[in-house]
C-alpha cells in the first residue's frame, strides 16, 4: 500500500483557506441575521374586580414601570432597560440592534412589572416575568409582545359585587 505524501505547507495552506472560508460564511450569516430594529411592546392595567384580563371594570395604568431584561452570553452579561407606560397603559422598548444576531434574538429575554404609580392599585396580580412572543417582522423591524401586566386593589371594590338581575 503506497502512502500519499502531501507537503506540510499544502496542509497548512488548506487549513488556513478553510478557516477563512468558514469565517466569511459565518460573518455573512451573522450580517444577514442582524436586525434594523427590535421592539418590545406590552400593556399594564388595574384589574379592579380580579377578572384576570382587561375589562370594563378595570382601567389602564399610565406611568407604570416595567423592566426588559435579557441574558446574553450565558451569565456573563445582562441587559436591563426600563420603560413607562403611556396614557393608554402601553409601553414600547426599542433595543440596540447590534446586540442581537440570531433567529430568535429575544429567547433569553423577559419583561417584569416594577411599580404602579397608583397607591390604590399597586399590588401586582402576577409578578412573574413574561416571556416574549413574536408579533411581526417587517422592513427590518422585529416586534415582540409581552403579556399584559396587571395590578389590583388591596380589597376588591364594592362596585365589583353587583347582584345578577334575572
């Protein structure tokens, strides 16, 4: 059986060219996955009658604080951005697009409620962080939504206990 002799320089050159080609392909793929803008939206309301959803008995909370937190590079880096709700109880956080470069850039991100500005509706109904769901991807803008967050009164208002009329 004959052995094929390949000069060491050819092997080194082959590895180097393969490395460059792989690096170029990786950079190209990364550039294709970079987003122009990443936006996270959501809303906050007062669940006065403990219905678990926005209803006619509740109302939106303007000026409520939420935090968007993302764990990057495993546990070595965490990004935290706070936002406040507008007059409609909605918040919108635009993230620096240079942070995320993958098919699902926010899979290690969550939103959590921080505080309600209303003393009479300040108890979080659920203080668990909310995972994000993809809403849309259009013209370089990727939009995610967090679940609705609600606060409640310390006691349920008497107006919530209406008698049923038959």
